[in-house]
C-alpha cells in the first residue's frame, strides 16, 4: 500500500517511554495516537510497542482488555517493538511470561544486567549511514532467531535489531538517542506494506 497522507502510528501508552517515540515519529512527519484502549487501534497504519516493564504492561493490558486486540494488531500491522516491546513480540521469553508470539525469536529479560549496567553503544548496522547509536537500559537479549528473521544490527555476537516481514524489534531504545534511523526505517516499511 502506498501512503498518500502521513501515516498514523499508534504508540502503546500504558507505561514506559511512549512520549519519546511520539516526538521521534512526529519529527519524521508521521501522525501519532496514544493507544490505551482497544478502540485506539482503529485506523492505524502502524504500531509501536515501547520499552518499560513488560510485566507491568501485561497487567495493564489485562485491566484494559487490550491483550487480544493488540495480539491481533501485531499480526496485521507493521510493528516496531523496542526493549520491553521486543519481549512482548517474542515467540519465546525467558523467564517464561505471556507474549504475542509474533516474531520467531527467543528473548531473555534483563540479560545485560541491572539499571547501573545501562550503556550507550555504537555498532555496525545493515541500515544506511554507518554505525548506529544504541541506548541499552536493563535490556533483554535475543538468544536465538528463527527462520526468516533478518539481523540488522548486533551487540558483539548478539542480535539487537531484527526484522521479519512487517515486524521490527530492537533490544535498545532508539527513541532516547539522537539517531533517527530506526524510526525512519520503520516508517519506510509502512510505505511498502
């Protein structure tokens, strides 16, 4: 589908860094809508599942009746999961917790340590433009990728930015840095969806 107007991107806003995603998207020319209820998913061109506390987000989804509507949305809409959002998209989560199982990856929560172990790194990426700035905060680690998953960036040997079809996931926070390429790439994927 070719977009004739600015795409409308929903950002899950139950908990976590949704405002920073909204600013990054608006700076790239997208329209944004906070998603807090099932009706907020109507008419979206794409969806972002932000970082935060995945277990807290799951509790709030249950309270708002959002889990199943979001599970259906991530099957059909271009979706970007960041940090905790990647945990929600993963097919397998360690320690075990519910997820949308939309992306064939195995993720271990908080695998790079506690808050004090957070880091800003630059690493090579398949995205255009040289090394990519990556902000890691209590980040999950992608331990395995399944068939059809493309690795777009790594932290050492670990995949940290992956894609399968219309679903992108990263274990860092592109919305908190100064490098706009992950959001720009996501919006470009929507234009081709």
